[in-house]
């Protein structure tokens, strides 16, 4: 009996070892199974508002190429220039709904007027001030990021464009003195801040849609336009622009926007790659934006436009006058507390 008992114990031990090895082997196979790829295969769309072949189009293409490389070729993004996906305000809403993955454009204000805060008049008056005002982590950028988030949009990066100016078909009196009434009627966007700014700088504001601005200037309904910068005037108004006043009335910055739903679906590795490519795009753009503005001003000059070169004192005079007269009238549109916090106004 003892011999059978001992035999039974040996067999039990053998079976126990066999099952243990099988279990360990199964666990080893699971551990050795390949991990899920860090970058899933994805296909997205990105829209922007400039024509194909412009510097903005080139920058967007460089961004998506960089992103494709960073994700080991698994993420492809098709670029739609020239508002092919629709007006940027409509596309912004579609990005918020997840219908379109990304857009590079100004902040649309149809859902929230406060989104126009980034282009309020004279938030800054020089490029150095602009770099500080719109840098990542600034009060304005953080506020803009929060407003985008409320619309279901992840803010990836800023994209500086230019300082605004005034294009004229007639010669102005005392262009460097904002206290002088110019007596010149100029087209303004149907936006309160632009209307008041034009008046504060000595011009007669006439709200006209952008699509009708060229014809209005051509036929003499107005003798100038405000709302764009040298790039826009060179592209659309250079045949009519005889005088250009770079008054730096507003700073034009666009935003690289992404569907928050799509962002939340990404792995940590994908989010990291996306942010790295977006930040590179922003850094590269800041490095060339000021020089590009000068190039378009030179292009206007070569087309026969007289370019006024204002002194720092004259630019400060424009800014001080508008800030004193216009800011109190518009800050409620953006939220008075937020506006005062960002501008330092009391």
C-alpha cells in the first residue's frame, strides 16, 4: 500500500508539473504577442482659406508631410485649399462636430463673438509685442483655446499672418497724424471694432461685404479699404491701391484647429507626434511672417503703390488713440473682465 501511495504521489507531481509548464508556456506566448502599432492607419482632411501655391498652402503641405513621416506613414491628410470645404466659419462648425478633422483659418465668430478677441484693434503694435501676446501659454492663447474647446475643437497651434493696414486710391492728408480728419470714405467689414477703428484713425467707415469691396473701390463708392494687410491687398487690390498705410490696426493670426472627438481617439504617441508637428509649423511661421509682410509691401511698391513708413512715435499715436476711444466701446463683446485682463486695461 505504501508503494502504491508513493507511486500515486509521484504521478500527481508529474501531472502538476505538466500543467504548470503548459500554463507558463501559454502566458509566455501572450507576453510575446506583438504590441498594437503606435500609429494606426488614418486618413484625414484639412482645409484652409488661401489659394493653392501660396505660402500658407506650402506650410500646410509641409505640416501634413511632417506628420505623415512622424507617424511612420500611417497618417495621411488630404489638403483642401481655397475654402474648398466651405467658408471657414462653416468649416469650424464642422470640425467641432467631427465631420472634418482639421482646419487652418481665422477664428470664426458666428457661434461666439468673443472668438474675435484675437483680432481686436491694437492688442499689440509691433512684432515683438505680437510674439508675446500670441505665444503658447499666454492669457490670450489660453482664453482662445478654452473658447475653441467649448465648441468641440482642440487648438493645436497659432499661425501668425500679418499686421493690418489701409489701402487707398487717393492721397491722404497727414497720414501719420490720427487726429487729422482725412475725409476719405473707406470700406470696413461689418464688424463694430473695424468701424470704430476707422473712425478713430480719421476715416469715414462704410460697411461693405468683402466680395463687393473691389467693385466699390473701383467705382468710387469708397476710396479705400481696411481689414486686411499687405498680402491681401497685393493679391486683390494692387491695381487700385495707390497709397498703403501700414498702421498695424490689428494683428492677423490664424489657428490650427482639430476635432476634439478625433483628438480624444488618438493614442498618446499619436497625440505627441501631432503636437510636435503643429508646434514646428508655428515656430517656422513666426520665423518668416515679418519678412513676408515686408515682401508683400515691396510687391505693392513695385506695382506703383506709395508705401508710408511710420515712425515708432506715429504708430504709438495710432494705438493710443484707438485704445482710448475704441476699447471701452467693444470690450463687452469679448467679455469686459477677460478683455481687461488681457490688455491690462483698467
